[in-house]
C-alpha cells in the first residue's frame, strides 16, 4: 500500500464505507420489511466520522511511530548536505561541472553506495577502493568521489564505525 496516504486514499475509504453501510441498511430494510429512517441518518453521518477518525488515527500513529523510511530519508539528506558542503569547499568546479555531477547517473549511484557503506560497513562486493576505480582519474567525478569517500571515512571515525544506525 502507498506509504503516503493522500486525499485520494481517504476519498476511497469514504466511498467504500458509504457503499458498505448502504448495503447493510438495505439488508436490514429488506429483513424488517420497512425502512428505518434513523438508519438513513447514520448513512449520512457514519462515513464522515469513520473517515475523519481513520485520518486522525493515521496522523497520530505516524507521529508516535515514524516509519524507517522517514528516518533514513533524513539521515540520507544530512549525509548529502555534509558531502555537498565538503565538495564545495574542497573542489573548484564551475557551475557546469556541478551540473554534470548532478546529472551523472554513475556518480549519483556512487553517492548512494558510499552512504550504504557508511551505514552498513564495507563488504567484499562494495568497498571504498572499488568505488574509487569506477571513474577515470583527473575527472570531476573522480575528484568529487574522493572528497566524498574522505568525508565518509571521517563520519565513520566520528561515529564509531556506525553512521546513526
């Protein structure tokens, strides 16, 4: 199911609750042989209340128990901000150079892999030395990746081998 429950989700819940309640009221009316008008009032009120209560429950539950993806998103954003500042300080790239880095899929994937190493540690398949070999030396990608790797090593040293795990 979609983790971001938007308006569309709650509109669907509302219409399904109206449909379910209408079927139930029809069943009771057929069984009793007449229509109970107090049930018609509940058809108007109950779906609204149900949808509002579900919305409030979801919001409170998200505040109390935030999902792992929200936590990891903020950690990844912090990592990207720190690394970006380091690249800006240590590298003298032109604006076009930064645009190429941003648009380079291989470099962006390498940033994610460095973050994975930062959170999970190095593995035989994924290590800093492996990432350093991905780009030709003296390219902007290689220079920026070396800055990222050095910054990641500093982060690992400062946090005791685990980056906010």
